C-alpha cells in the first residue's frame, strides 16, 4: 500500500516554456502609437529613430526577451539625444 503523497512517475515538475504574451509586430505597433501620443508636437509622425531602433537586431532580441520571459519585468527605452538614437534594455 503506497502513500497518497508519493509521486507518480518521478519525472519531476514540468518545465515552464517561455511563450510570448503578444507578437513582436503587435507590440512594435503599440510602441509606435504610444510615441505619437506622448509626443503631440509630432502628431501622427513616427520618429525615424524609433523605426531604426525597432529594426535593430539587438533591440529586437531585447524586446523578444521582454515579451517571452516572465522574469524580465520591464523594458527600458532610452533616447540618446546627442546621437539621435533609441536603445532598448531589459
């Protein structure tokens, strides 16, 4: 007779999979809309620096990590005014 608390197969707990909450393209569209709201002086114009930043592979990797890894709780966007660029960090 076995104890009811004994495990079944002994495989251990299932591993958590990193699954994106939203697709990258949907999130990029959201960022573009948010920027047009936050920068009313450039109404309905998406800054070229944002498009460049979203096309940069390193920034895309950081955004993908933010969207899929539950341990990454925030996405930091920094505008470097001297270079006219945007960078993303997790």
